C-alpha cells in the first residue's frame, strides 16, 4: 500500500533543514509542476556559480549531489513517501550538471532548462529503469543526474554546431 504524498507546510519546511533543501528552498511546494519550479530555482544559483573553474564546478556538483542524497533521503523518510513530488533538490543538481561548461548567456540557460526538463520527464533508458528500481536518497538523485548528463551531451553538441 502506498502512502498519499502530503506537502509539509511552509513553516514546517523552514523549521526542518532537510525539507528546506530537499524542497528547493520552497520551490517544491508549488501546487503544479514542482519539478519545473525546482529547476527554475536552480537558474539563479547557476548564474552565481557559472564562472567557477571547471575543477571547482565539479566539486560543487559532487558536494551538492552528496548533500542531496542525504537531504532527500531524510526528507522522504520523514514524509513517509519515496521521491515525493515536492522534493526537487535532484532537479536542481541535474540542471547544474546540464550547464557544466555551457556557453554563457541567457539563451543557453534556457536551452539547458528545456533539455533537462525533457530528459527528466521522458526518462529514456536507463533513467526510467533506475527511477523505478533504486531507492533512498541515492535513488531520488540518480535519475536526475542521468537526465542532466543526457542534457549536457545534447547541449554541448548544440554548442559545437551553433
């Protein structure tokens, strides 16, 4: 029997650091399309980190992935629902991964957004397979990391062609 997903209230989210980060600073509380709102919340942070050296950017990705495994696992357990729709830290990390070494400019940020959302929603193999079979915080994070890798590859190919 599956449990019904219940969103934490905004005040509960503010009091619980796991919910605060897992829910993308509140963006995951959006009543419709929380994954899209979570990805949108990642854009201003990307704008701040886009000029990091590639080595520092990779460290950023590694740290935010590891923290995401922790926060998403704890938040989903507290809510009693694996991969609650409002948990969007995974979308944020997936978008930041998509944008690794991306060309500068708002157009490229938009293209990265669209590509990441496409792969996150469509879930081509093995993304969908992993999404259904891997549990815990790692399971919540890994499908979006793969979507980010797919989107990164397509974004880089587009950058080469245009």
